[in-house]
C-alpha cells in the first residue's frame, strides 16, 4: 500500500478515537477506590458514569453541526483537548460534586469526535467501509488496554493517577493531530447554527424510510453492544460458573476479536454490499449469544466458550457496514450533522440495553437476559433478510 495523506488522516483519527475512549474507560476499574475516597455509594459514582455516557450520546448531533460550520479539524482538536483537560480535572477533583461534573464534561467533550471524524474520512476514501472499520478499532483497542493499566495505576498510586491516564494519552495525540492534519474547509461556513437545529428538517431526515430503517438496525446493534460490554463478565461468572480470571480472559478475547474484525467486516461491505456484511454480524450475534446460553445450560468448560465469544466479537463489528450504509444514504452536505443526528438517536435508544438486560437478569435470570439479546440480534438478521428477499429497497 502506497502511503498517502488520507492514510495519515485515518491513523490520527483512529488514535484520537482511542484517546477519547481511554479517558472514559479508565474510570470503571477504580470505582471502588473513588467511592471509598469520597465516602459515597456506588450509586453516586454510577450517576456520574450515566451522565458521562448520556452526554457522549447527546453531543453527537451538535458535533456534526459544528464540524460543518467550523471544519472537522478544529472540532476533533477540541474533542481531544477537552478529553485531556477533563481527565486532568478529574484527577484533581476536590469533591464528589466536582467529580460528577467533570465526568459529564468528559463525556460531552469526547462525544465531539466520532461523527466529525467519520465525515472527514468519507472525504478521503472511496472505500469508506474499510476506513470506518479501521477507525472504529480505536474503541476496542482502548477497551483492551485501558482498564488493566488504570487498575494497576489505581492499586499502586491511587485512583487520581488512573484518571491521569486519559490526559497522558490525549495530550500527545492532540499535538500529533495539530501538527500533521491540514486545516479543513467547512461545508456550511455561513449558515447560522440555529438553522441546523430547526425541528422540521431533522424530522424529515430521520423519517426517510432508508434512514429510519438503518437507524433501527443501529439501535438493535447498540442495545446489544451496550449490554455485552456491561454484563458479559458477570454472565460468565454467575451463569457459567467461571472464575473471575477466566471470565476476564474471555472478555479480553471478545475485545480483541471485536477490534480485529472491524476492518475486515468494513472491507467486506465495500467488496460485497453493506447489507451482506451486516447480515454476517447479526447472524454471528445469534450464534454467539445462543452458544453462551447453551454453554451455561450444559455447564460447558472454558474451551467450549471460546467459539461463542469469538462470534460475539464478530457480531459487535456491525458498526462498520451499518455506519457506512448511513454515509451511502446521506448527501455530502448532510454527512456531518446528519450522521451526528442518527448517532444521537440510536445511541440514546441503544443505551437502554444495560438497564433492560440487567433488570431481566434480576427478575428471570441470566439465561433469559441473554436470550433477549439473542432475540434482538435475530430481529436484526430477519430485517436484513426480509429487505433483501422482498426487495423492499430500504
């Protein structure tokens, strides 16, 4: 592959995404230390984390608007810079109230990156599925590396040093991005921002049948991703009976496969079609969740859990083909704000995955909870097959 400027953009956008994820994922491993230091309950820290993820989801649409108004480079620099600054503020939080506030700021700042970076990449590459797949790997890489490093820092030096991990990654990435990425021309430099928030055009965009259909597919995927990230280790320990160490090992395998297959699934969506690649991921989800349920019901050993865990890693790579599908449907001038809008919608709806699956597990057990996730991925698979067979044109 001959290196060109577009590959520099892709590399640094991926690093920027990793930086925004590291700062957010560094919090969870040291929650007990934070709660003990401030003398508060887990519910209080949980409120901060919920606020962070909500702010992250809600900032997707405004980020697209700002990217079109001021240029993608500026907004990505603001996102990475705000991430680093918020991580530093978290590390020096004097009170739990300040900690909650800075956590929400972290979510809002980090959320400015993804939609804008995706729009920028579509201007650099024709095969956007592969590019988006590589970009998305920044998340799983952060998920694989940040928690154990944060846990080690927290155990040795205290939770405040773990918070500093986010700044340690974000600051050099900010410098690299500012140095190597050229200024980008805004697509709507003269349009007042308030016009982009008028309700009528937003409703019109999201209600277009292909956009609404793709948003629904994304919501099913986001619901499953959120629940998997939240509860896969708990399922493996409580329902299957694995040790914490074995469950953590399989969880790391999940993230490894998830990150490694994103570019492959994205490339397949370029070579075949978006829906063909998305069908593979949804089918893998049915196999993966179904395999875990079977393993729990039959008390299978750790080795027999590897295949369904790998399948789940493939399944949660749905973002590469489905997000590329959005870009195919949106006009060039719509891609920034339009993609941000649909991401806000499906992420807010998909965030219910943790709450609903957690509630079902409390009321009916883990097999029922993961059975629900099997059904969710099955609905996505059925929708893709019906659209293809019936030629609905969505």
